[in-house]
């Protein structure tokens, strides 16, 4: 039991910004224009609280602050690309990082504007087992 608590503490020391002082994203399916309107009006993003697909192994949670939103992957996909099939407030110029990665380097990503965000997962991160992996999307608005 103590080991598990220590593991959680170590994980929170690295990834706590995705938990503390955040709001869980609670609604799904609004057009990106409505999302941006809500961002600027300081109301919660209208997105899904979780995205689970047993077939692909996708198991994601979402939180947000005024400056960023977080994609929490409870497991990584087999492929080196994390595909998030959701409408997200991601714009050209936003910076995506993996919390706990060396030097906070930006990750390569693409987004078609309303369907699938694809994030390249660096090989060192794939080699490191964690209870969850947190991707931070720093909003550029």
C-alpha cells in the first residue's frame, strides 16, 4: 500500500499540473467556433470527459485551465502516434508537450480542425512505463 502511494506521489510531482487547479471537461460535440467562443468567455470547454475505445486500447481523460488543456492517456497506443478522435480547441501555433519529458520539448502534431488530433510520441516516453501519460496543449489565443 505504501509503495502505491509513493508511486502516485511521484506521478503527481511530474504531472500534477494536469490535476490540481484544473476543471474536468464535461460535454461533447460542439463545433470548434463554439469552443473558441466559450474559451474567450471563460466557460468550460464543451468536450468529452473521457474517450474510451476497447478495440483500439484508447483510454483518455481531459482537463483544462485558462492557459492549457490536458490529454491524460491511461495507456499508450501500440503505434508511435496518439490519435485523439475529438473536436478540440487546438489551433496552429499551439504547443503540445509530454509532461515529464526532457527539456519540455514540443511534440510533432497534426489536427484536421474537427476530427482527429495526431501526436507523435517520442521513443523515450514509450520506453518508460507510467500509470498515465499527460500531454499538455498550451493554447496560443
